[in-house]
């Protein structure tokens, strides 16, 4: 386990970091890597750089470019859901 360097109490994992009740949080990359395996859609925040950018109309700000990825949401015989994230306002939406 990991202990807080400030107050020596036990750190709790949260948002991919180790956090302490005193406010300390660890940005240790190794800890973040472990958490990536159970990431969900909403957790995608700092990974935009690896996503392809396509032409898509953002209904929030009218921008025409968005990051794009797909995800199989339910069973394999259902079409995968397409996700977009506006490069400008960072809003995310989906298409079926
Ligand atoms: Zn602490
Ligand atoms: Zn937008």
C-alpha cells in the first residue's frame, strides 16, 4: 500500500491518482497506468491526442472538427456506437 508523504495516512485510489484525506494526491504514472484498464468513456480526458480528428459538426459551438472513436456498447451483433468530441469546446456526443 501507499502512505501519504505528508501525514502518513493510507492513500485511496481516485480518478487514476492516489489521494489522501489531507489533500495530497499522487501523479505517479505507474499508478495511472494500472487504472487505465478499467477506464470508461467518461474517463477519456487526457487521451485526445491519440484520437483521429474527423469532420463533424459540433451542435454545441458549431465547430466542424471533432475527435472520433467507436465503442461496442452491448452485444457483438449490435452496431458500435460512434463518439465525437469537439476539438474546440471539448463537449462529447454520440451517434448510433
Ligand atoms: Zn495526507
Ligand atoms: Zn464544440
